[in-house]
C-alpha cells in the first residue's frame, strides 16, 4: 500500500496537488502528527539536541530518537532532502 501511495504522489504535477491529496487522505490530527515529525527531523538536522526538541514540541524522546536514527543512516533520504533544501537557500 505504501508503494502505491508513493507512486500516486510522485506522479502528481504540483506541490499544491500533493497537499490537496494529503489533506483529503489524512485527518487533521494525522496531518499535525506528520508535520511535527518532519519538524523533529529538521531540528535534528540543524543540530538541536534531542531532549530540547522533545521539550519544545512536547513529544516523547522516543519519537525524537527515531528521527535521529533515520538521519544517521548512511543512505538517509531525510538527510538528502534537507541538504538539498539548505543548498537552495
């Protein structure tokens, strides 16, 4: 199922279309959860300590640690995406 959703999203023509699709697919709490998890990854990438992130976002340290583990992987797609964003700024 995740592969199907990935294919659908990658075939879309604009970020607006992706946003509309996700807003119709996900409930507001699900959208918030995804947004917060992405915020965790961005803060980790900027070097903010895990405990500070957990405190700032009011989330468990476990959720923050999961993001940190993903960023540390050699082939981390999170890191690749964030490095591309930084180079565009």
